[in-house]
């Protein structure tokens, strides 16, 4: 068991390495660099620009630049941001924490709703609940997440019930804990809902079909034959059996949610990794973008590993095959 | 012996392809007495599995069920609401399915699966249910010195062991009637023997009535006291086992028993052209005939057989048969 | 190596011979100690003759199905040879092996999962022809399919039905028709009758016997049903724990203890006396 996990961790590290090489190369090949704007400025001479480039090491060939970046990562600095003029690491951590908070809450909300709603649809298969739910999820699925975010923003502006951005609106120094908590919660509300709404349609469809398949299986019929009451049958007998495919979906949705959150943060001005990476892309601040890409990949890999471990714990048949 | 269960006039239809209906049961009647083992003999398409599900009201929503009555312990099961029926299932009438590997939940421990049945009906707390389940698993001879069977999962057990778990589940709440639908078809012969012995021992010991459904006449010998033969959704013959097997009245029963191969090692009759069989195949359940369902394949059919359906006739006071050869 | 295409079989030469075949399963582990190897088949030899049936009986887990899969080389034996018409199958190159495999067929117990549920009967039967005999016209294929369906007594108008619309016996007929289409010479029948009703068992068994006589096919009939084995086989081999422990004619292998009652059925009660001594063991 430990050996299996160790192997996975090793593979993941290799994967991260590969992603870093690929991303770095791709970003470097993209046209433009940080100093293009400066070049536009007639007051700054080309020699100054050139010397700035040398100072930041942009004149070096690609492999050298990569190795220098990797060394910086190893030192914990994660490169140097040219816009902010400091090591990227100092920019990253608190933003990463905010993104994690947002993504985790959205995940919990999305899965809770998807499970309840999916089970409901499966139970009333073919009925009006099922049909109207499927229409609703189709609409949600078709809407781009950008649009969902903007619509919620519109809601906030028009009604004034929710703040339109940021994480806090109060001076954190002289307010009590519960006020701070409420403040953050009310700021969290829209981004979490936006993210969850983007994720729910796919999840609920899978839950529905997994439940339908299980509810039609012989062992559920046998359990009905033993007189197991309906609700116990669903939650204690059917749902665990359906969890096999759902846990695989969990791994996938963690990754998807990670990347989706960046977009939502930008639209709803949540101070996470999203706005950071947008700035970095626009300014060609390579190291900032690299750091965000690596963190997203890490999030994806950890999420999938977690899902695999969960599957191992949840499904005894997989334990049987085992190492 | 007094009657435990009396069912009559059961009709079950499913919607078939192209708007036609599939007639699974065509006025089937069944009677089971207290403490007896009744064998229900039939081939695929005869309605034997459908009748089992009908008694427990476990038919899918698409099935249409009509019937005169299913009288069980003073109540008509056809008239019960789903809530009331759920209390009957598992507690008073229990079912053992054909393929135990499919009938057990793959992600739940087998001990828990027995406990679940007790929790649903017995009114004990979970601690007591678990303890009683362990005892019951021991009683069905599921013991492994190396590992607690309670904690095992179905895929870790052999087919025979899985079926023992199913038997434990069915006996968990001490029902009056156990319905076993082809309980040994998916097992190899050695295990089949063991399971049948176990069933017989338990039902005798606890005075539980057993409805044993099978397509193989051989397994009923030494186990069932009476046998009912099904064809085309009806019971076409029934009576004491020795009588039906030694002096079958209905041509279908005669033909079916003729298909049972002689014991191994007997010299093959030289004159026999191949194995005995029943020509043709079972009636397409989508077609409805006005006459006897077996007529097209019957070697002794008469003109009237294709026109009218025979009525049940009593033979020798203890048996019944539906065939114009005996009146009806 | 050239495979003998001559269809005239010398009556004393076996059509297919299994010589000292052994099959080990060695479950692998990535880390940790290696698990002990399991010998599914140990040093088994048998011979199949054209027009004759060899029944292979034994308790479950005795290795019958593993041996069945070794013969057409679906599993590579760890040791031993499979000789078809005198030629060792392992020495053949892939192309020749493919041609030879047409003549050795394995038919399983569960016909429902052996046939593609999405295809119609016609498509199922056409598939092997299309794969093995590229270049045939659609007309020829249709004609061959009709002939095959007739031989297995399936009405031609059922061409457009799907497997799940048929009964178990009818599905087995389709599986047999598939083998006939490729002009199989050796049929390995792995519990093909076990899942069928009694009356259907007789029908399919009769069909197989008729086809055997007509085409001089060799059958390896694997079963746990000793009565059927006794009725259908010319020779019986008893397998236990991967080895052949007894061999001979049905009368020799099975001991019989007739009870003095008139009904043939009551004489059939599953009593221990009708089982060959080699199958009754203390270490069950």
C-alpha cells in the first residue's frame, strides 16, 4: 500500500517536471516579452532596454533560463516577478490560500447539491422532476462560466445584497471575530455560487446515471425483497455502490474546478491566483505565470491522488486487486 | 395441513415490442401448506420467476398485475399498500435468488447485509442485530478459522458461501415462507448438494415452508413433498412428488421427465435416436392462444386442445391436472 | 511450416493432440515477495479424433476451462505442445496460426455474453466471414449465412433479431453456426449445455451430434454433468487438480448403482454411488 502511494508520488513529481518544461517553453515562444511596453516609450533608449534585459537574464538561451528558474524554485523563491520586483513566492501564498478556500467551499456545495438532486432525479426517473431538472442542467451547462459570473455580478450590483468584489470590506484591526467571519462569508457567497453553478450540471448528470444503474441492479432488488425501507435502501445500500464511478468523477472535478476558479476570481474580483495570473499574462511576467501553472497542476495531481485513495478505501473490490 | 398461502387467478403482463403485451402469467394458481416444501418446476418462459416476484409484489413498475387474491396468514397480499408489503417482505416471506454473487451488495460486508435485514424488521438495537447475525452466519456453516466471515465482502467468498449468506439473510427474521428461485443453478454440483441439504435442514428444523423453484426435476427428489409444474404462465399439474414423477398425467410433465438423462454409466439404448427432447420451443410469450398453451408441441393433442383451454381436474384426490385427456 | 490441407483424415491419427501441457499462473507483485505460482494444468495429454467426442469431467477448479483455453492458444501453455494435424501450433507464424485457428473453436456456456448484443444475427454471423475471408462478395456471404442458419435449425427470418431476443438454446445455435461458417473441425464445448433447460439441452445435444456425423467434427465436451457426459461421449477423461486421473469409456469410468424402482427419474437421485471414485475425495 505504501509502496503504491510512493510510486504515485514519484510519477506525479515526474509529471510536474514535464509540465514545467512544457509550460516554460510554450510561454517563452509566445510573442513579446516584459519589456515591450518600455520599448514603446520614446524616452527610454534601446540600450537601456537591452541592459535591463541582460540584468533580468532575458538574453540568455532558453535552457539556461529554465535552469535558473528551477534553481529559484528549489530555493523556495519561485522566480522573480518583474512587475512586482520581488520573489514570486511572497505573492503566491496568501493568494493560493484564498483560491483554495474558494475552490474547496464551491466543491463541497456543488457535490452536496449534485448528490441530493441527482438521487432525486434517479428516484423520479421519467417524471416531471426529472424532465425539468434535465432542462435546467442543460441550460446551465450551455452557459459559459464567464456569463454565470457576470450575471451574478449584475445581481449584486442591482440588489446591493452582496458586495461586488474583494474579500473584506472592513478594517480587520478593530473588529471582533464573528464580524470578520460574517464579512468574509458575504464576500465569499457570490464566487462560491458562481463556481458551483458551473460545476453542478456535469456532476448531477453523473450522479443521476450512476444511481439509476445501481437502482436497477439485482442486489438492490434483493434488498427490496428483504423489506429494507426505502430511504435506508438509497443512502446505505445504493449510494455506496454507486460511489465507485462518482469518486473517479471527484478526481476529475477537482482539477476542473481548479482551473475554473481562476476565471471566476477574475470576474468577481476575488483576491486569489486568478487576478495574479491575468496580470502576469498581460505583462508577460513569465515567472508569475509559471508559478500559477505549477500550482494548478499540483492541485490537480493532489486531488486525483486523494480521489484514488478514497476509491481504494471505499471499494473493497479494488483493495482485492491491490499491490 | 392447513394452507399457508393461496394464490389464484394471477395475470401478469409486460409491455413488449411493437405494442404487443408479454403474458408472463396467465391465471396462475398456487397453494402452499404449512411446513411443507413445494417444488415449482418449469422451464424458461413458464412464469416461474415471475410468480415468485408476484407473491412478494416485487414486479417492475411497467408490469400489470391482476389477480383474484394472494391469501397469506389471513390477509390478501394483493390489497396491501407498499408500506405494509415492505413489512411482509423479509419478515414473513423471504426470498433467495438465483445468482448470489449478483444478489449481494458488492461494497457491503456480508455480515452487515444480514444485520440490515434484522434492523429492518426485528426492532432490536444495532448491537444485538450484529451479534445475532454472527450467530446466524455460524449456523449456516460459514466459519473460517483464519478470518471473521462477518467482515468479508461477497467477492471474497465462493459461490456456495455467498448462497449461505443469502440463506442467512432469508432466515434472519424467521419468516413463515421462504421462496428459493433456482438457488443452485449457478453452483457446481458438489456445492449444490450442500446447499440443498442446508435448506432442507433449516426448513425442517424451524418449520418454515419452502417454495423451491427450479427447472431441474432431480433436485426436488428427497426435498419436496409436493410438486407443481408450470407451463405458459399457468400451473398445469400438481400433486405429491412421487405420484407426479412416477405417474405424470400431463403430456408436458411426461415429456419433461423423459428429458432427464439416465444416470452416468448406464449403457445407451441402441435404438434411441439421440437424446429425448420436446420438439419446438416454448410459446412466444407475446402471442395469446385460446387453446392449451402446450398444444403445438404435444404429441397427444386433440382438436379441442387448440380451441379451448382445459379446466383443472382433480385426479386421485391429491393431484390436479389441466388436460383434456383427463376431462376438463 | 505448411499445414496439411488434406481433409481426408487417417482414422487412427488424432485430429488434435495435447501433449504434456502444463499451465502455470504466476501472479506478479511489484514490490514484496512473489506469490506462489498456481498450476492450473499439470502435464495433461489427450487426443481428439474426427467424428468422436471426448468428455472432460471434474469438479470446479480442476483446470478444465484453463485447458480449454490453452488448446487454441488463447493462453500460452508453460510447457507441452498442442498438435493440430500433426503440426505444433507454437511453431507457426502468426498468419498461418490465424488460418489454423479457424478450424479450432471454443464455445462457451454463457452465450449471452459471447454474442455482441448490439448486432443482429446476420451481422454476428457475417463478422467472422468478413474477417477471415476478405474479398467475398456480399451475396456469397448472405448465402453462406442462410446455409449455416439452416444447419442449426434457426428460421431465416430471424436474421434481423438481436441475441437478447432469443432464448438460451437459440443463442447456442448461433454460436454453433458461427463455427460452422468458418468450417471448424474441432469444437471445444465448455459447459455449453449447463445453462439450458432440460428440453433445450436435448435439442442442442442432438444438433451437435448430427453435425458431428455430417462434418466429421471432433468434440471436446467439458462438463460437470456426468449423465450428459456419459450419454454423449465416446471416451471420458476425469480431471482433478490439474491432472488427468482417469480415462476410459463411459461404462468403465462411471460406476453404476441401480436402485430397484421403476421410475427412471427416481433412480437418478444424486447419490454418491453414481459418481466415479476419483471424484469423491476426502479433501474437497
